[in-house]
C-alpha cells in the first residue's frame, strides 16, 4: 500500500495468515494499526503481499473483538474478572487431575500461536502436569508431511528454501493450489516462468485450479489415485534409465516396510505401475504419465516439487509424501539449488510453533519424541522437572482428543487460537463433545463456532498486540515486534497460561520476565539437535533466518544435508537424520481413500481454500472487502454433473454424506473445475448450514494421524 502519510511509526512484523510468512511493515498512528505494507527487505516476499495481507489492519477492531473474560452461567455468557476466570480454570484442572489423573485434561493449540506460547503450553502440560494430551491444528494440515520427512530423511522439515524457486526449471505441483492458498509464493513461481520460457510447470490435481492457469501440463487424476500416479512416474524413470545411479548408490537405501530391497527388487515392485496399467486407475493417459516423468527427470533441468493438503489430508498422506521424495532421490534432484521436494505450510507458524517446539501429542522440543527416554531426560533437565513425571505414552492426537471429549474421558480442554468447532471433520459428534467437556477457549473474537460451546472464553491479544516469533514453511524464524496495546482486557495467551500454571502450583517453572527469556530457554533445547535456532536479539534485527545456525553470528542455512550450505556437513551430502546417513526410497503400494463413491453416494467431495478467506473465516469474514468479494462458500461442480442432477449456476444444492449435510449454491465454470464425478467446497463458511465439515470424514492416516479431509463420498440433491 502507499497509504500511511500520517503513520507515526513503522513496526516490523510477519503476516498473520498463511505459511508463506511474508514480512510486513505495520504503520501505527494514535495507538492503532492504520496500514500495512510488504517489507521490501524481507527475502520471503520482497515487498509483495496478497489481498489478505494488505487488508490486515481490518482484523484488529472488529465488532466481535472480545474485550473481557466470559464465563457461561445458566447457558448465558457473563462478564467476569480475569481473577475469577483464572481461579475457575485452575480449580477445574485441579479437580480433574486429582480425581481422574493428568490424562483427563488436554490442550489444543494452533500453528497461529507464537512459538513462546506453544513452548510454555508444552512445558505446562507435558512437564508440569504430566500429560501428553497436547495437540493442535497442524495435525490436521501438516502431520503427513512431518511423517513423510521423518520416515524418508530421519528429520522433519524441508531441506530447501523458497530461494530454490528462482533456480528450478521444472515444477511438479501436486495437491496444492498455490495461486489461492500461497499467493505470494505463487507470484515467485510465475516470475520464474516469465523470466525463462524453458521453465515447465506440471500441475497434478483432480480439480483444475487457478494454479493450473500457468501449467504446461495438467494431470487431472481421479481423487485418491495419487499413489498410483507417483509410483507410475517412478516406474518410467527407472524403465527409461533416467535415474542417477551414483546418487542412489551413495545416498539412498530401499525399504519395503522394515525389509531392505535391492535396486532390482524395487524395480520389480514398480513393475505393477507401468503407465499402461495405471492409466485406468488414475484416469490419465499413459502418455501423460510418461511425459510428466520424463520432464521431471530431464537431466538438464532442476526440479522442485511443491505440495500441501492434497497429499497430506489423506489416509495414506505419509506414503504419498514418501513417494514424492522417491522421485527426487531416484533422480538425485535434491540438496542442490533448485532441486528439492518442498512441502508447503498452511499456517504462519505451524513449523515454528508446533513442529519445532514439539507441541503435538507425540513430540518434545526440537524434533524429539516423548517415547524416547533420552529425549525426555534431556528436556526434563532444561525444564527443571522430574523426568519420571513425563509420560512416555503419546497423548491424544486431534481426532482422539475430540473423541475423548465426546466420550467423557477428557474432563477439561483448553483450546487456544483455533476453531475446532468448525474445522474438525465429521463435526456433529465432536461439537457435542466440546459442549459436554469443560472447555476453555482463548480467542480474539467471540462468538466463534468453538467459543459458543465453551464454558470460559478468555480475551486474547491479537497479532502485533504482543511480541513473538513465527517460523514459516522454509525453516525461517522471524520476530514480530509489539506495535500496539491490546484492547480492553485482552492479554497474550502466554500470560494466561503462566497465570494458570501459578495457580496450579507450578509458578517456579515459569519465572520468565519477557518473551526473550522464554525463547532463550527454548533455544537451549535446540542446541546439539542440528536445529539450532537464532538468538532473540539477532532475530529482532534481521528479516528472519533459516535454521540451523550453530554459530550464533554465522550465516543461515539454505540447503540442509549438503556441503557447503549445511554447517554440519563437511563434504558432499549426508542425510544425518538417519543412522546410516542415507535417505530411504520406499516401496509403497497404491492405496485408495477410505470412502469411494457408490450407488448411494456417487460423488467425490473435496474441500480447500479460496484466495480471499483463511481457515474458518473468523478474521477474513470480518474484512468488508474480502467478505464482499466472496460472501459465502459454494459447491463447485463440473457442468456435466450439474446437468445430470438438474442444477444451474447459483441454485442451491444439498451435499449429503453418511455423516451429515450442508446446503450451498452451485458454482459452474468458476475459478476452478473439478473432474466429472467430483464436487469441491471451500471450507471457510461460518454459517452452520454451509459448514462443509459436517459432511467430511474423520478417518485418518495411521502413521501421521492426519484426517482425510480431501476425499469422501457424497450425494448431491437439487434443493
Ligand atoms: Fe499473508 Fe500468505 Fe498472503 Fe503472504 S501470501 S500476504 S503470508 S496470506
């Protein structure tokens, strides 16, 4: 924006929305945020912002901003003091823990929390209370990417960075609509293509999306056949000898389950996936698959794969991630500039605050796991708690957490900075569970679809009303300065967590006087893990740094596992997360979704995002320009299907699954088009009747525990 003539000061921050993590400069005047502009010195966005980012000031003073704590009494929310709310919360925690044990309480956080909040919550629940019942919404968007990286490379998070986009010659985008979900990164991709006409883009997606507008090749495969497609591309790469055998011999190992395979055995495994055979499964032509594989493996091109929820939100999401990694490992297109598999992140700090802090039910800080006694001991030492008190058993993951609330096993649940009452798949039983358990919700806005079910709602300080650290999708840790005071009695979530900790008798574990002190304690957890994070004072000055940074004053790391980029590797490439230093090429068979269409429910349903809105709309539906641009969500149909069921553009259509239903207006020939036999619905709508998660399925990947939002079977009825 060019606005801001009357700005008193500009404050450095990071966009509040997606995982791209664009740098912003926030203009403040008379104690209010009046304008935002892209930070030209931030390497992520170089001054660019998308329409959501540029309108960020409008999320601050909305009419539903919560200004004081509320407690539900006789079915009505009444205003209370912080003291009253905190005493009530601490009392409920104490009562449940005394009567039913520590596993009767839980915490559900967010990839929108700053790292310090997630760290304190993790320490309070896992270290002080002694339960691993702490999970968060990154489970529903990133868990399969985590499990994919960990199983293939031994360590989580990408080896490359966004800078690879500027050097890649072929992009393989599968299950990601970057044009709408990661718009600024998409503009880097378009720049790259415009600058070099030889750059090729392959888009693989059952729906023709806006991203496909720049594609040279669109692979519109049948939903749920991604594993067959990826194996078939690997088959072509091997059969046509497009592999890099030296790289394979030096840096990889083949596994089928626990069993080691030879290259020849792996080749035999892939024999079932010739393009001629998989064409029928995927709905693509054999020639399309061959061409995509050849383009990807072209020795004269650098290759970068980009993916997100389309692969992750599947019951075989982990395997799908493994199979993308396979393509890079077979061709040696990895750990060199412009050559990398790269999972995109949904939230601004899903990596920084959840994956790195370890705020999921099986993790501990710096990619450690609760099941490992050495890891528990190391963290207990830093936290100053008894390692015997830390449970080795992973706590409830997301679906289990809300199942436990529904069954009555979970007595108290604290939800912070997220809206599961709208975002959990198969909502009906879980909303009932949220109502049943004693639920505390920390929120900037009220009511939301979760806070309306709560017993206590705590007013949260919002973006730029508190200091903190976000970690984006390329391992970039960025500091956000506090620009203004929170309104009313709103307080940072970290303050509320520490106040409850004190009332539970754990005050001595949380003596922090500043966010910097919390960060520096957390940073100790990262030393020696090859995830070494930068110091807070350096973060304040820089425009983010990509870890690891073992030398506090040294350079950031652009490419992990490879010299000369990674300070932990002396020469060549070493996948040091794995005991043998080799990455795994997995033999994973094709496996379809949990539910496929049948006579009764003949359509695939897939859900996703639109450019104008974000997650459950609590912020973007409050921005008049965004609301006007996209006032409500819709059912995007293929015109062939619309004709069959007799629905015209704009007419209401009921979407019914085995779990629930919703009613949306049909959209034909919109900004995207699904394959015939498929309906696509963005999930941002806040109206109960239009909330698609009453329809989606809560089946989940058995490795990552990530739910299969992307596919279920539905019927469509003209309403
Ligand atoms: Fe914000 Fe993402 Fe848009 Fe960048 S691309 S401005 S991080 S929403």
